C-alpha cells in the first residue's frame, strides 16, 4: 500500500514539473488565466486575440522551430524569401511590423509582434 502511494506521488510530481502552462485563478473572478512559461532561448510573439507562440531559429536561420500551445514543429526557409518558412502545411511569414501563421488558406495567428522584455 505504501509503495503504491509512493509511486503515485512520484508520478504526479514528475507530471506537474512538465506542465507547459500553469493555471492561475483570481479568487474574485470566474475567469482562469494561464501563465505561459517561455522556452529557453526562444523569441516570444504576441498576437491578436491574446494568442502567443514561441520561435527558435535553427541552422543559422535556414529553419525555425515553432512552439504553439498545443503542438510544436519545424519549418524550413523558402528559398525565394528569407522571412518565409513552411512545411507545405503551415507557413509563417516573419516581418518587423507583423508576423502571421497560416495553415493552407486559414490564418491561425495574425498581427503578431515580438514581445519586448
């Protein structure tokens, strides 16, 4: 019995350490806000509708690792442009004024800017 409890405790502690976002609760409100934990050495982007994602540059800028709240994946630079990366399904267009992530013809993240520290 004690061994089962100890194993359950260890499993739950290790799971809680791997959470990507930590919920925060305002006692006087009915809303729950998530605190976003930024991956090390990433660039954070804030977009319209309070969306956030993170970006890592790989291979001297020839590819990027895109971290969305529910998934992450690699995009390769399109040869014709230095600021467009794609994997033939998802495309990110990076610019200083506005960054955008598209999935085919749907815009997933729009009006994104780099978060200032």
